């Protein structure tokens, strides 16, 4: 009986591993309760120290609600931080050094009078005749058939000046436009030298023709709508001290029996029906974006443009788009320009057209060697005066040219459609660049009573040699002979100068620099401060509380490590007991385990609750 009783007692005794596992859990609970009683996190000590279940429940619900609210606010704050928004607070730097801009001017009537005469001498069509010829043949071949009507509409872009220029021989297009000295009659710049103001000619093309008395240089490039455009770059050593550039322009808008029809006007494009000039102000040595940044200048006026220099400072990703690896320069029109995002975008599109379609577009700046790649909509077969008309026997050649151009046009349109956004990923912003804000005012110029004196000055005297100025030359001779009434009667109804002259004054009224630097709406420092504020307001969590959490984790790890060590020791003792087979050893082990459980303290929340 004693043996059976001993066996029953052994079977009812809990396994030592279970006892040690329960003891480890109790020890961890003890560490957790100790942490809650002494932590600086608000609310936790109230939960474990409260004698009333109702008060403990109240504190538990409150702490959980505040913790959830804190997480919600933290989610909103993180989302705001990850948007990486920036703001642009302006700042004015008084009497700061900043460069004078470059300016580009184009005549809105692209063909000059000598250029029109050259077309007649070469036996070529003028732009309007060329467009009518292309439109007429495409209508005849494609418009009447529904299955090919889309080809006719795809040629709608070839009815303008760009297609005409693309059809010209490489070296002849620039000869049709205005020459610099015929277009810009006079140009002077005022440079600050201490308290003095010195006047220079804008380039060696004016004045004595010496570079040492010139403020800068002119260079020309071809535009798809305005043909010859001219850019004035002030010398880099003088830009910071330049205060004024004054320029007088002759538009060559002659209208008479020999020039009755506007040969470069188009019904579909109202901008081709205007007269005057366009002015683009841009950062020095950069390629101008004439299509988007230009302003119109009215003929017979003096336009005063006051500029305000703005220094733009951009941030790098993820806040901004600037990059330290941005190119320093771009090669366009066989000339090296300073990098700008707009020029990079246009060059990227042109390069993609060249690589994909094997042609180049006149609407974008030329890159590389233009002689090696043909133009997409070039139709030189249509250029001769009697070519590709109803009476022409070589219509098959003209049709083949249209089919070739249509393939190029389809390819070009497919490439351009990929760049419908203003931003090209490969064209990053410079981290620092200048832009210019302008204020304009306009007055009538020149006044009628000053026109004869103006034509006798050094800058405007060569106008008297032009054929259309013969009436003014006669009036000058009458005035010199004392017949002022005769000169007045002769010029009373003449408005040639008012239709053709305009003047521009580009003025820097002061040397203030407006600095606009991108700044984070929510910086990392502000983000961390607001996160700390949320934790402190809702649950009272501070950096000391974080140290307490680390201390609690270290203690829990120590308890688990100690229990694993005891588990290995007890496993060895059990193996020895089973090997000896003594019932007494087993009885002692069971008695020791029962004593171990009895020695463990009860959890705090197992105490009797007060009401």
C-alpha cells in the first residue's frame, strides 16, 4: 500500500518544468508591476496602485483612450512630414551684388525686305505661297477620302513658317531674316563705377568697333516663328555694375505697292499677323525661352522695363528638385550656353526626336551637327515657284515627299506626346539661379517734332539711305533751306517712323537683391519636437520614460536568462534521479517543487479589492 500511495503522489505532483515556467511568468509579472508603480508615464501608477476596481478601470480606459488619440495625431503628423512641403519666404538684401540679365529681341515680322527680294531672285515661293501649295496638294490627295483624311490633318502644322524654314537650304534661311545692324540701330549700356556712371556701346558692332569700349556681345540664333533673334550678353566682369541698357530698333515694316501683301502672315495663327518686337529677359549666358517668357513691344513707343533681381535657392530631394550633378552647360546652335532647366527640356525633346525618328524639328534648338540630320517637315520639292502645282508633271515626286514627311511627322508627334508635362526627369533645377521680375511702362516715341533731328543723328542717320525714307530726306533738305512749312506739309500725313521705330530701356533702379530660398514647412527638428509634444501631452512620455522602458526590458531579459539556466540545471538533476531509481530522491524533488511554488508571491491584482 505504501508503494502505491507513493506512486499516486508522484503522479499528482506537477512537473518541475511547469513549475519553473510558472515561476518565470510570475517573476516577469512582478517586474512589470514594479515598472508600472515607478514609471514616469502618466496613468500607469494609478492603474496598479488603486485599491478600487472602479477607479482602476477608469484609469485604464482613460490611458488607452489617450494612447489611441496620440497614435492618431502621430499618424497625421508623419503624413504631413512625408509630403516634404516647402515654402518660399522672401528676403531683401540691400545693395547686394547680382548680375544684370541678358536680353533677347526678335522682330515679329520675320522676313526682311532684302530677304523677300532674295526669294524672288532665287525663284522660290514665299512662305504663304509655300503653305498654300502644301495645303492644296494634301487636300487633293487625302482630304476627299475618309480613310486618308487624318493624313491631311496631320499636315496642319506644316502650313506655317517652321515648315517653310525647314525646306530651305541650310545657309539660306538666315539670309532671309533681319541683320543685326539693320534691326538694332543703336545700343548703349551704363556701367556704375563708384559714384560715376560710364556709358559703353553694347557690342563691337556699334561705335568705334573696339571690344575695350564695349559692354558685351550680340549673337544670333534661328527661331521657328521669328527667324533671326539676337541676344545681348553683358560681359561677365561688368554685369554686377550695369544699371541700364538702351536699345533702338527699326522693324522694317514697309507697306506699299511693292509690299502690299503680308507674305509671312497666316490665317490660322493670329500671332503672325502682329507687328512690333518681342523681348525676353533671362539669366546671363542661358538660352532664352522665347515662346513662354517673351513680352510684346509696340511699334512707335518707348518701353521702360524696370527689373528686380531674384536669387532662387532650391533644396535637394526629397524637398526639392535641384541636384549637385546638374550640368554646367548645354551645346545649342553650335554655341555653349549656361545650363537652364527650360533649355535642357527642349534639348532633350530634340535629342529624342533625332534618335527615334532620324530627323530634327525647327521648333526646338539644334543640337550636334545640323548638317547630318534632315528636318522632319522639310519639303524642298515644294520650294520652286511652279513646283507641286496643278500644272506640274512631277506630282509623283511631290507625293513621295509628302509621304516621307508624314512618316516623320507621325514619329515626331509620338515623341513629343511623351513630354506633355512641363517637368522632364533628366532635367533638374540648378540649386541656385537668378530670375528677373519686371515692371513696364510705355510712351509714344518718337514725337513728330523730333523725327527730323533724330534722322540726322549718328545712330539713325543711315536710315535716310533706305528707299522708303526718301520723303524724310526731302523734308530735311526743305527744313535746312528754311522752308519749315513745306517740310511740315510733306510729313503731315506720313507715319512711317511711328510704324517702324521702337526703343527699349532696361533699367535696374537699385541694387537690392530679393532672395527666395526654399525652406521646409516641417523640418526634421520641428517634426521631432512635435512628436515629443504629442507624447508629453497625451501620455506624459519623455526621454526619461524611454530610459525606464529600456531598463524594464533589460530586467525582463535577465529574468528569462536566469530561468533558462535553472531549467538546464534541473534537467541534469532529473536525469540523475531517474538513473538512480530511488523513490526517496523523487519524493524530495516533488517536495522541493511544491515548496518553490509556495514561496512565489501572489500578483498585486490578486489581492482583495476594496469597495
